[in-house]
């Protein structure tokens, strides 16, 4: 085993901050971005030289950091394992990593409280209606890096999202958010986000409908072009909804992804979404979760899921 390890995480803002912290601790030399379902299905090669964050637990890794409550249920027999550090009440995986290494005496002064507050805010979806409609600073950065915003569907950027993430790991340690947003490769994405804002809202209206207290967004019906926009816009547009269900094609249309979240505007729901997703082979936490359904079972299972959410 080499002295330094590989970080395996999600390609989002939480993953970025986890990488910043572990790089600051001088613990990692390589980073791999993966989808959590691929880890859960054993499709990602992992070893004792890996640290995973914000991903399903795999006993092969050196250390796994997480904050998803459903993992405690899915792997109840392993919760005493020494290489699994999970805090179900933490607002982000980055916060779990930060607390762990700070408690061990690592110098993390260059990881600002501003960026830690921002990643907690982003991963726990603690946004106001105004921030959803008019995102700025770290809120905007969070939306740009969220795969569900959909910027990754547009591939005419100068550099890839992976290369941008690698650049930002070092840059964000030494620069404030104003400077980060002015980076040409970030600004390019900001411009596209702003250009598509109204198109996105119009399209969202066309593919969404209410079923009880659930707003269903059928992204499969959007056609060839799904415009980029933040995933919380639906709650600003449908303030009566307590829960949203986004239905989209999975990778290469091999399955159907169902992404469920509680409204961050109308907070009446007490439903545990992570536990529901676990029933269908997925996971998450109390307020949000995802699962993948076989395409030939969607017609039966989706109404079943919506009915349970309305119960």
C-alpha cells in the first residue's frame, strides 16, 4: 500500500470539499468520481487503499465516511466496523470528514468555515425560495456542480467536468467565491445556466403534474433536450407540493431512475424517503433518496411508490 490513498466520491460540491479536506491532510494522491448505485452493485473496484465519501459502505475500503441514514439500515450488521464512520445527523459527508480529521489534530485552517457552511447548506438542501430563484455565490456554485442540474448534458465546454473538479480542489482553498465564479471554465457554465433558466422553467411546467401531495416530473417526456436548471425549482413552481418525484432514464436507458425529495418550501411531510427507496434497492436519508427501476416494471412500481408517498 502506498503512503497516499485514492479518494472515491461523487462528482458534486460535497465531493469537491471532501477532496479539498483530504488533500489538505496530505492523505490522497488520486481521485475517482463514481455513481453510488455502481458502488452498491459492486461494479467499482475498491481496495484497502481507498477512502470513500458520500457513497454506500463497502467493507474493502480503508475508510468510508457517510451521512446517509439508510446505510445504517442496509448494513446494520456492519455498523461497528472500524473502517465505517457514519454520522446520520451530519448535514454533509464533507462535515463528517472535516470533524474526523480535525479531531485527530490535522491542520485544516485553510478550509474556511464559509465553504463548510456552504457544503452543509447544499447537501442538506437548506435553501430559501429566493436562493432557488436567484442563486448567487456558493449557492450558485452548488447548483453548477450538481449533476442533476444537467450541465453535464452539454459537452461543448472547454474542459470536462472532471478536469474542472481537479482544478477547483486546489483553487478553492486559496480563493473566495467571487474569484472562483470568475474562472473562465466556471463562468462558461454560469453563462449557460443563466441562458437556459427560462427555457428550463417552461419545460418543467410542461412535464410536471400533481398527484395528491406529490409533484411528478417526467423527464422522459422532455424529448431530446432537457434544459439545465436546479432541481429545487420545482418546489418554487409548485408550492403546494410536499414531495417531488423525478423520473428519468438511467445510464444508456438501461433502467429508470426515480429521484424523490421533500419540498424545501412546503415542509409538511414527515415521510422517511430513504427507507422507502431502500425497499426498491436504492437508498438515501429522511428527506431525499433515489432508486433505479427495471424499465419493464416502472408502470407497476411507480404508482405504488407515489401511493406510499401520499399515505
